[in-house]
């Protein structure tokens, strides 16, 4: 799909508002707790009881973590809501002892003998409670209802959704809720396209006039942890993904000016499904959690196609990539610790052109669909990036899907 916008009517991304539901966990302690959890799952599944067996299992899992987990040098910390807090951890005889939180909706496991954890229905009930509280925080100082509200997530689905419940409770009768689900890490891009479409439709009398569409991302990846699987893929996902919550708006250019808002003007979209890659990244429901497949081919496939994709995207705006790339900034979804570096190398970009993408990953991990909005907020907030700068945003997800967006800072 290729879309280039009429500049006179281009909507603008404004008012990025991230919310922190839980204090982030340092990556070093997160890896130690995760390794302990997997070791506990291993010994329980084999019905081993002795301390020597437990310690040997922990040594084995720690060795695997040292080889395959995303290290503290790559991620500093992550927000993990459904994860033991420091107050829930004790050390007895040199070993970690984890206790489940007092609040029922923050518990994944019934007790120390439970290695499967809550089933998918119970985990979704917890998701609903956590997201409901998150939405209350996001909208606590918001009185004006948006014309539309798009809810983006790949980690929890309920009907009615927490967003629908909030809109009904606030009696926002003229606000329409739309759900944009299960697209994983590239989920912000179709949501922004939808918001653009909603705003544009009012110019053709297909709907009442619209000025503002809110987009809300609520990613609770910690709700899908699996401590029974000590395979490499599960270790990577346990150490890579984080929870992320953010709200922002897509509004008309007139609305942004009237409210004195600086933002990012939407200029062009592009999206491709890449051939022969459907099984390289999957995200499917299982009995107790969603399960991810993440092939080692993902960075290879992305690197193979990204240059031609970016050239095609910029051509929609008559921008020559080779001639003009030194003036561009890039918001690249850091699907893993090396993705941004691979793309930087393939496109021959300077460090400063991708620095914010790397920084957001280091300080947050991979927050799935919420990651690109966090990067865009940081670009908007960075005073060294001047108004008029063009930003190329790139995201990747199941399909394999590669999607892009060109923005202009205003």
C-alpha cells in the first residue's frame, strides 16, 4: 500500500503521553529472576526435589541466559507489570524465593508449585483491570472527548474492551471506539492510517466533521511469560519484551495551530508483505499465554528488503534517498538489539540519525506497538532536531510486514 498525502490537509501527530504503570526493573535483576523462574519450572516438571538438583538446573539456565538473553549492556531496564517486585523477593540459603503480589490481578501463578500459571482467560481478566487503571491515569486531566478513539494492542482482547468501558463511563456518546489488534510491533502504523482516514472522511460528508482522533497503546507483554519453556526463543522473548502504555492524538492542522501544538505532520505511508517469510515471526494464542516464534532469519530478511523499501517510500514525496538522506532522521522499531544497527549499516546512516531509536530501546526494551510512539515523542521533544526535519519511521511485524511513515516536525 502506497499513500502520499495532500500537504494542505495533512493531519498531525500531537500530545504524546506515556504512562508508567509499574516501576521499571533493571535488566540484570530481571534476567536473574527469569532464570530462577525457568529453573523452578524445569525441576517441577521433572519432579526433582533436592537442593543440588535445583542448583544444577539454575546453573544450566544461567548459562543459557548468558549466551542468548538480551544483556544489561543492551537494555538497561524494562517496565514489567506482571513480574515479581523487589518487595516480593527473598533470599534463603543463597537462592531466590519469589512471592506473588497481594493484589489478585497482578498474580500469574497460584503458588510456588505452579509452573503453568493462570490460563489465558484469567490473564486477560488481569489485563482488563491493569489497562482500566492505566486509562484512568492517561485521561485524568482530559475533559474534551475525542471524535474517535483507536485502541492498539497485541497482548489483551476483551469485549467490551477497557477503552469501551471508559468511554461509556465518561458518557462520551459521540466518540467511536475502534480496535486495532494483533499486529505486533508495527501496530502504530495501521492505527495512524486509520486515524488519517477518519479525519479525511469528514471532508467527503461520509461522517460528521472530525478534528481529533486519539490513539491508545496498551501492551502488557509480561502477561504472556512462560516459565515451562527454557528454549532459546523463549529466553530471547522473556529478556527482550517489555510493557508499554502511551496515548497520543492525530488532529487536523487547523486544530494543532488553534491549540498551539507542535507535532509531526503525516506526509506518506508505505507497507509491504515480504515474500517467503510468513513463518519467521508468529504470535499465536496457546492455553496459558500467547506464544512467539522469532526466527534468526528476521534481521536477514529485513536487511535484504529495507533499502528498496525506503527508496520507494521517499519517492512518493519526490525525495531522492541518496541525495537527501543526510538531512533525514530515522525512527526505527528496535525489534531486537541488532535490528537498528543492521538497518543503519544497510542504509549507511550516521549514528545521530538513529540515536533516539537506540536510546528508547536501551531504556525501555521492545514494547511492541508502543515503541515507535515513544521514539516519535523523543524526536518531537529533542530541541536539536529542527522544525522542518523529515523523519522516516520504520516498523516490522508478523507477515513479515515492513511498514513506513514519513513525517515532518512542525
